[in-house]
């Protein structure tokens, strides 16, 4: 017997809807759903996918981000229109000293950089000058806006392409600040109440704690103490927002192991309007719950978990 040597099976939005409609009896085998019914099923599917985010992190939806810190700044806006924070960045240094107003920078390395990337140069006064790269980067790179003050050779330079979207949650056990020398130190995520009780929120030093408020447009991250070095960054893992189904050909923003759960879960949500008997609806609910439990059971990190008391 010969196997397929293939493992790329995937479902589209309309295939999920068609399978769910077969479960509810809204369509018979071989029939095609009308556009109005597809729209109705699609609305419930998108609504249910969004509600699933409330159940906790999905492993495939966890991403790592880097927040570029600003000296003496306690609050940062995280999102597409927020502070400088990205999933992937390049770090290098200035190869030559640059004067006030300079738009031509000598860089010790430029691999991974692209035209129009955001670029931040740590200045001698401790601030970071943010602008964009003009033209192709190289050993000598042109920037769109001249330096606000002088920068010595060896000062840190960051570049990145796009900001992160608003984090749904930040993993409280996977945040750390990285010094300009590349040393990592854990940062503890605390609650709103714990942050409110900090007596001096403007004290300066190396990051120890942070509080995240997700909000609706951009999230707000509060750090303590406020950073004392613009060359340091905060790195953390976060749960991104799951993507929508915008067309019939879209595949789910889920691991394929969730396919059965998506089909039966959608069917269960459409059952009340499908004319199914109570017994049929109860059986569908049982199967949907079982499929969801299997999918969520798979969606766990395969590591040991230890508990210990907090004696603070």
C-alpha cells in the first residue's frame, strides 16, 4: 500500500459552511447553498471565531514582539498606529560619528534592511531619532530626516518594516528586557491593581515589571521602572487577533486540527433556525462539544507545569 506522501489538506470558508449546512439539514448532499444562506452562515462563523479568542491563547497565534524603549517613558501604545514595536527587527551600530542634521549614516552592517524601513538611531543625548530609510540601504545609508543631535560611532541603530497589530494578551511568563549588549532579564507582568499601587511610577532604571491594558484600538503597556537606556528593548510573546473569513476561498486562521470543531461548532450555532428536533440538536451539541474539547486539548504547550506558593 502506498501513502499519498502529502499533508497539505485544508478547508475553505465555504467548505466549512457547506459541511455545517449538511449537519443541520439546510442543504442536501450534492446541492449548493444560496448566497443569502452562505452570508448568514458566514456571519455566525466569523462571530464564533472571534468569541473563541476569549478561551485563551492559540499556540499558532502566539508571536514574539520587540518594543523599542524610550528613556523616562512609562506608557507605550501597541498597535498599527502605536509606538515603535515590531515582530522582526535588525540591530546594528554606527560605524562613524554623525553630526546634528546628518542624513547620511555609516552602518557597520545593513543585511536585512530595506528601503522605506523605519530606522531608529540612539543619539548621544540618550534619545532615539526615528525616521525612515531613503533608497537602498548600504554601508552608507540615507535617512529621510536629519539627526536631531549628534551620534557617536558605536551607537545602536534599529530598523524594522511594520508595527505589530494590537496584542489580544501578553504572556505573563515570557517577557524580558534585552540590554544593548544583548543580555536578557525577565520582566514580570502584573495586574492593573498592582501597577496602580506602585508609589513612584516615574522612577528610572532597568525594567522589572509591566502591566498590559488591551483596550480596543491600540493596547497600552505600562513599564516600571521607566527605561534609563534607549538602546534597551522589551521583548515579549503575545496572542495576536485571529483573522476574519472575508471570502469563500479563505482558509481558517486555525491549525487544521480544528477543522472538525469549526464545522460542528458552526452547525450547532445554526441548529435553532434549521428546524432540527430537540434530540437532534442535543446530539449535535454533544458532538460539537467533544470536537472542541479535542481541539483545545491539542492546543497546549507540551511542557511540565509546576505550582508553588507566593510568600510575598
